[in-house]
């Protein structure tokens, strides 16, 4: 009988040993999973501040005239990050705010700004001549690129970048027009209009792919952080 009791106890131990081993194995796997999760969280790059394209797409090519009268193509900037905005020089709110933000972004980038191009495409080619673009952009940063062309060319480029714009008649005080800098100038009756337009900022990476979109109210530090990440 003692032999039988001893054998039963031995059998019970043998039955519990695999369970203990399984428990230890599962516990170890749990710890490893937690450690792996922490490691991935540490090495995973932070999310973009701007809205990223789920699948980057090639940015549409264009050829327009800059403030110096030279033809500029998007492909001329291959190897640089392009920050693109559509606006007009008589704009009173969104365009000056965006360009002022661009100026702060450029300052935050430091030496890296040499690898970035800030491009302003007019949606008012009737008034925004190359000279006018040059004067307007110089108030913010003379290195910013201003582009214009015929109305048909601007419409084609805007359509390619899903940008909407249309003229809105306004009735200011007789003989006066308010410029983007807040000054008032005389104007002809047919000059009394503003342009309603899409105000998104679009970012194209060094390989010519559409990568990010920002609202015009985006903070300079958020844009600069995303540009630095793209540059890396």
C-alpha cells in the first residue's frame, strides 16, 4: 500500500510539473511582449502634425513665371522639400497670416532652410504680375518664390492640386482699395474684387511626392517639426 501511495504522489507531481512549466512560459512570453511593445514605442517615429497622405502620390508638374520673370518648374526643386500655398497679393487675412507663418518656419529650420522652398502661386494673375509678387513677398522673405501665369495656366495648376478659387465683387469706399499690408490705394471700379480660394498648405517631399497638408492656421513649430522629419 505505501508503494501505491508513493506512486500516486509521484504521478500527481508529474502532472503538475508541465502546468508549472506552461505557466512560467506564458508569464515569460507576457513579459517579452510588454518589453517589445515598449521598445517599439521608443523607436517608432512620432506622428506628423500635418495630415499625411495615406499613400503619397506624385505632385503634378507645372511651369509658371516667378517674380524675376523666369520660368520655374516644380521639377526644378527635386531634392528639396516644397511648401506650397495658393493665394493672392490683395488678400487681407489668410495669405498674410500664412506667409508670416512661413517666415517663422524658415527661422526655426536654421541651416536646413536651404533644403526647403516656400512657393506662393497666385490665384489672381490679372493683378499679380511678377513685379507685384516680388514686392509683396519681400515684405515677408525675399527668398520665397512667387509664381504667376495666364488665367488658363493658373486654373490648370489649381485644378491639378485640388484648389478652388473664384472672384468675389466688393464695394469699398469710392476710389479706394485696401491692400494686404493695410494701406489704402485708389483703384478703378473693375479692380474692386477679392478672390475666394482654398487655403490649405501642401507639402511635397524631395522625391516629388505629395506628403502632407496643413490648414493655414497651423503653428510654425508644428510645420517646422514635420519638415525636419521629411528632411531626415
